[in-house]
C-alpha cells in the first residue's frame, strides 16, 4: 500500500506530505482546488512522465516521492522477484519511488534510491497501482494482462504454469531436432571439420604447464654462451684460473685467513664460533665454485634443441589462437568437440527418437490446453455476467461486456481434440481480450476505445468489483468516477468502492457526498492565496469538520442546517451499511 506521498512544486502544490490510510481514502474539495493534482502527481511518479508545465511557476524542478510497502504473500512474489533481479529489493518490503522533474534537462527516476529507466519504473509502478481516470497507467486497458485476470479468476494459473513448462520443453526439443536435421552434406562437412580439429589437437599431445617450462628452457638456450661465460668468470673469481701461478682468488684469500683465525681462537675461546663459521664459509664457497664450474661446463649451445623448442611453442600458439587462450582451454575444447562428434555420429537415431517424443509432447499439450480453454470459457461467462450485473447497478445496464476468446489454426501448432492444429504460446492456445459496447447494436471494442472518462472509471469499478478476488494490484485510485451520475448511483459507487477496500487500498477523488460518506478516511484539498501565490494543501477531516465538508458538498459553501443534518445522515447510513457488510 501507499504509506506516504510527498509532492513539492507540482502545479499549484508548493509542498504537501500526505499519509493515506488503509481501506477507503476519499479526497474532496472545491473545483480547481487541486484534488486531481494529487492523482496527477502519483501518475507522474509511477510513469516517470510529466510536462514542463507541471512544474510550479518560479521553480526549476518538481519532486514527487512515494513510500510503498508490500508483504511476502503469494500475490507479490512476482514484484519481489523483479526487485531482487534488478538489485532494488530493500529487504524489508519497503519500496521508495522518487521522480525529479526538471524544467531544463532530463528527469531523474529512482527506486529505493537507485536510478532506474522509465521503462523499469513503469513495470514496477503498474504492479502496485491502478489509476482509473484519464490515465494510461491502468492494467485493465492493457490487453496483455487480460489473460492473467481470467486465469486468476478461473484458478487455472497452475495448469497454465504446467503448460508453460511443456512449451519450454518442446522449444528445446525442436531446437535439437533442427540441429540434427541439417543438410546431410553440411553435416558431413561439419563432422569433417570437427574430426580435423580433434586430430590436430590430439596429435600435439599437449600437457598442462608445458608452455611455461618451454618458455624457461627457451630463455636458457638463447642465452647459453652468455651464461657459460658468466659461470666461468664466477669460478675464476672464486677459485682462480687453473694455470694461474699467483694466489689471488677468493678461495686463496679465505684460506690465508684460516690459520690466523685459529690463532685468535686458541688465545680467545670466545672466537671459536667465529672460526667454525669461517671454516663453513670456506667449505661452502669451495662447493659453490665447483658447482658453478660444473654448470658452465655442461652448458653448450644446442641449435637443434632451440629450433625444437621454438617450433613447439609456435604450435602451441597456433592451437591457442584457434581453440582457446591456454593449453587447458584447448584441451577443454577437445573434450567438448569429441562429445559433439559422438552425438552427431548417432544423430539419425536421436532425431527419430526426438521426433516421436515431440509428437507425444504436442498431444499432451493439446489435451492440457483444451482443459485450460474449457475452464477459461466457463470463467469468462461468469465474469461477463458478474460485470454486467455490476454495470447495471452503476446505471450502465445498456453496456455490454464480452470476454473474447479466440484461437488461430497453424499447421505446426499443437493438436486439439477437434483434430486441428492451433498456434500456441507459453499460456496456451487462447487469445483473450476484454471488449465492451457502450451503445446497443454497436460492436464490442477494446476497453481503451471507450470515449467517456466517466464511463471508463465506472466500467473499471465494475470490472474491479467483479474481479476483486483475482486482482493482485494493491492500490486502486479512482479519479472523476462520479462524472454524469446522480446521488442514487453515487451511493452504489460508494458501496462498491468500500467493498474493494477490503482487499485493496482505495483512493477516490469525488464531488459526490454519497461517495464521500463511505470513506474510512476523508481528506480535503483546498487552495489559499498568500503573497500573490496560490497554494494547494491537503488535510484530514474528522468529526464535525467532515460533516461540514459533506454539507458544503450538498448545499454549497453557504450550507444550511438541513444540509448539515443531511450530511450527518449520509455518514450514519454509510457507517450502518458498512457495519452490516462486515458481518
């Protein structure tokens, strides 16, 4: 439900913060006071669309915010899943919508403080609020929602879900059959290519980590002479040259220190450990010098091995370019290709098997879709009768309502019991549309073709009343629903709106006291002039203030005591009816 609406610099609204209650909220006030501006602000918030003239004169931007909340009931699982998918779920059921409308520049739209596109905002908004009036933000005007309403009313959503799973299974099956049914020559060429790729990779006998080892070996091979020279120089420095007559090597110098260190240690026992260290250094350096000499002696430039390593690395590079960015990826490609080859080799048998399974699946889908159609037809008749009854009570008895259900034949479709094949979607074979004729003898047309705003509002009220149990949209807003109707019809509308408020949060803008009397909470919008500026405000009405507002709606601003008494009677009668209805 809508917990709070904040509007700033929108039309003649300077700033209001409105907290509607649960149940039925009624907004009243004089013509031109800005009642419908509240609805317009909500619509701008939900659609992300507003005109520059909606921004209050003298301001550069308008801002509308709405705080909603939803529970975790089954009705709102789809909305919760959408919010989670887009990373917008607050975690506590709160949904904060914000729309900043700029006079110059683009509007900024946010859901739970994160910027969103206009398209996503509309999807989220339409899941939470239906606005009945001069609005495109109405689910019942959207034909794509009509089947959802019908299935909810008919309690066929589970069957529809099962059918959708079968349709998905069929889609995957047909994709595989199409792959297996390629032209034989094309398939042969494809198999030949795969075999070549498998042979090429297998022939290379790749090993994991091989490339890194080869790269290291390549560096050594290409630097063999330099390494050999460096090793000899290290040995010469440490050990001297073999034919040298002078003792100037590091080893000779160290060996000269040993007798001196021994003398020191014999005189000062604390230096024995130093002597041991020095002896270890001499011994270790001797070993190191011999190892370096051996390393250098064994280093020889091997042109054949260098060529072999370079060619091996080039082969690996080629395979990586063709089949993956690393040896492991190339080997993974090999495994996948071998699996595909195995499948293609037995493709004929698999194709025949799948074709049989496809025909069986289509028959099952045909049986299930026929059951869906029959249950939908039964529900459609009940909906039509219920809507017509509601319309009659709203003084629209001459209006005809039809739930159109059509099917389209298609050779590649699914077979139904009548022996024909029909086009299908994940929802079945039925194309559903709610149609209406407002004048006898005229053909029924789509709902959005009805011209009168008042008729649309009342028609939608009839629809909502008939589909109350199937309607999962939590907030219903009715604007101008009382255009062209009298007090007696107003009382009927008030009752229906209040009945809707049992399962929805209802917000209604009205001029009729007979409707306002049924409010659980009533608000008055008024405009005041201060410092040559007109400001629109909204306030909650209780007790005597509410009675006076209804009296003004009955007899004008200069109402009489009889009008006041009539207002009290309207409220009392409405409360009595509501109490009885609760029982």
